[in-house]
C-alpha cells in the first residue's frame, strides 16, 4: 500500500509537470519600455567639451563648457496614426552621463513612427518652485526678478573674436521660447525587449537655420534679451535629429 | 562528566557574552541593540541630503562624532576639530586668530566653514575630497594640525569606557582598533556629526516663509543679486543659487590672470588646463561671519569681495563664461549705493542661531 502510494505520487507529479509544460503559451506582450539616449555633435563631429575647436555659422571658433536642458511634453506617434502622450520633465546634462537618457516605461506594444517633445517647460510647468527641489532643478531656476520659472537650457562656452577669447552664455527660458521638436523619421518597436532609440543634438544648429546667431550682433549673453532668445528658439526647432 | 562539561561551557559562554555586551555607563543598551536612524529635517526647497550608504546617519554615530569633534583625544598637541572649526565662529576661523602662520593659506587654503555639508557632492576648495567621510583621515595621518599618534590614540580610545562602548555600538562587529581602520572610523563619526549642521534660519529664510520683511536696501540688493547684467543686476545667482547659495560647481571668477601654487585651483588636482584657476563655489550662508574670503583668504571684508567683482575681474583663458559680461569684462561697475545694497542683502543670509545651537556644541 505504501509503495503504491509513492508510485501514485510520482506519476501525479510527473503528469502534473507535463501538463504544466504543455499549457505554456507565450503571453501577449501588451507593454514595454523605451530607452531614449541623447548624443551630441557639432555638425558632423562628435561634440568635445572644453576645447575651442568648432566653427559656428557666424564663423566664430567656439567651445562648449556647459550644456544642460530640460525635455518635456513627449508624444509618441504610433503606426496607426494615433499619438501617445507621455508626461514628465527630464533633465539632461551633456557632460554628465547620469543625465544622458530617459527610460519610458509601460508603453503600449507596437510599431511607432516618430516622436515629438519640447526643449523646455510649457507654461503649465514653468512656474517658480514648481519642480521638485533637486540640486539640478535648483540650479536651473530662472529668478522671479527676470520672470520666474526655470532655465530651459544653459549652453555656455568660449569663443574667439578678433584674436581674443570671450565667453558666451546661451540661456533660454520664458514661455514664448519653448522649443517644439518633431522627429517624424524615428521608427521603433515596443515589445518584450526594451527598445532603444538614439537621437542627437547638433549644437551647431543653435547658431543657424533659419537665422545666423552672431555673438557680436545678437549678444553673447541671451538671458536678458527676448530678441536673442527668440532667435535661439527658432534655430532650436531642428537641433535634434 | 560530559554533562558537567557542557554545563560549564554554557556558563562560560553566557558569562563571556554578558561581559561583552554589558557597558559600564549605558547598562540598558547592548551593542546588539539596533542603531537609531538619524533623520535630517530637510528645509524648504532643499534637495534630499546626499548620505552615503556606507556611513548612514545614526543618532549614536552623530553623538560619537560630536564627542570626538570637541575632544583633544585625537591629537597630541591639545587641539580639537573645533580648534579650527569653532562653533562660535560658524565653524571656521583664521589662521592668525589661532596663532598659526598665515602662510598656511597658501598651503592649505582658507579654513572651510561647516554649513549644510549633507548637501555637498564634493568637498574642499577644488573638490579634492570626493566624500566627507574620509576628510579627517588626512588630518589624523598628517602632522600639521593634530600630530596624532595612532597607536596612542588606539590605546586611549580603548581605555575610555565611553569610547570603548560607543565605537563598538556604532561600528558593531568590526575590529576597529587597527592602524588605518581607526582613522576611518573616527572620520566616519565626525562626518556624521558635521552632516547634521543645518544652516537655514537667516533673515532671508524667514522672508521666504513670510516671517520677515527685507528693508528697502536689502530688497534692492536682492534684486541686484538676482538680475543679470542686462537688467541692471550683478548676475550672482547663476553660481550662488537658492537655497544652498552655491551651485557646488567649479568656476574661475577672475581672481587672477596668472596662476601659481594654490591659485592654480582645480588644476592642482586634475592637471587639466581647463581647470586652471577653478574653485568650488562657496555658499554665501553666514558669509558675514566667515571672513576672510576666497580660497586663500585674500579678502578681509565683504566690501573687498564686492569690489573684486565690481572692478577687479582678471581675464584668463579659463575665466568662466558667466564672468565675461557684455561691456563689463573687468567688472560690474555698480554704484556705491548698489554695492551697499548688495552687501545689505548678503547680510540677510546670516543664521547666527548655529553659533549657540546646543545640538552642535560640546557634549556636557
């Protein structure tokens, strides 16, 4: 009797295992993640920081010593023509790999054909002390005395003008200067595996298309000049590719 | 016979355990009792403090650090940490006041104050200390300030009922009485205490909370501080931003045009030409209490500092872009009234309560 029970138990376990295996079906993947990585270039050259080695459209040799900015207002274009908004504000620091990518989680599975986003913060977000008080956000504050909210971007460096070295600070902020970016040629598939999408900021584009930004004429400090910032905003539409 | 041996062994083990865990002056607590987490009250608009997992803040660790901070046991010359970092002077002082050679400014730099260190990502004027937890190791190993004799220190700590207990309590299960190890554990405890020094009760902090009103002069100074040059300001906020009043980044603000010795700044650490003359932005909290100023203490007064930025900026290849203000490359060109207003605002960043806060003082 005891022996029979053991045999029965073994058979039950084996059949149970077999039955379980035969029941396995691949679950339908309904959601997945996307990692968006941002790289930097100056036209066709990878961006190297802290060296005066690039020539911009106004013919100044320049360096980049700081490049910090926010991306927000993401929307992903699906193959069926619908769009999927993704809320969130993402801080980037081009010199710090900790702030070099975004992981979008739980996106619906399927084919995507593009994305759009803002460089900066729309007026619903761009309010004084509205972002969590991280060290990075505190460093991006745009003083109340100058309109409040946050810097959308801080891009700084040095440039050579008639043989002498000067500094520049292309700072962007204030509601009218939100830069709207659309990348319609970026395809990716969300599935079981985390998808990767690489985009690049071409820093040279901040100084051209549609208008050449000239430090001498337009100013090497943009923050206090709505005109200078408007020019940067218009040039910024196609800095990402 | 076997049973008797087991009983004897058990008694010996029990007695041994009791002996190990019973402490002369804290009989109700054993070294097995879990440590108590120390929570820093994060002030308004401060980010979360940067606390390393390898040296978490505990009530016991902070107490041990505070005790050590004021104790001559660490030195062979009667000095304490508070010798160079006296609470009554906002945890800094001058070499001259200490009777030391002012030439030390050129060797070690201006004595740093302790202020909101829990939020600092790096320490020292050029970021030479990646964490606070090992800074004191250098002092304990060096001969300039403490002239510590490590074997003697170990002997003294072992002989002290308080320290003997507290080191086992704070660092349980660790054989800390080893040269090289004891320095780290002392430094860890000191770092825990220093991280608890939170400076956030200035007039300006009260103004933010609606509990104080700036005078007209202070208000004008605030506007000068927070506006860029094109708007008539001094553009101080880019490096000295609220609430820490520092961006904790490295800048060459035009103190020199040529760089020798300590004035080479971060270049002395990295060797990179881009770091020539760069120093970490100091906080402006308690700036009125922490003269002299700059990494080498070259300025005795706030007026001298303001004048430096007003008319004395030196150009060099690494001058921070923010300092190359359009049309004002040599300085801000503020009027006397504007300079006075700016100074008045800086004085509102003073939190004198830390000078007497009993939580930061010597343990009675």
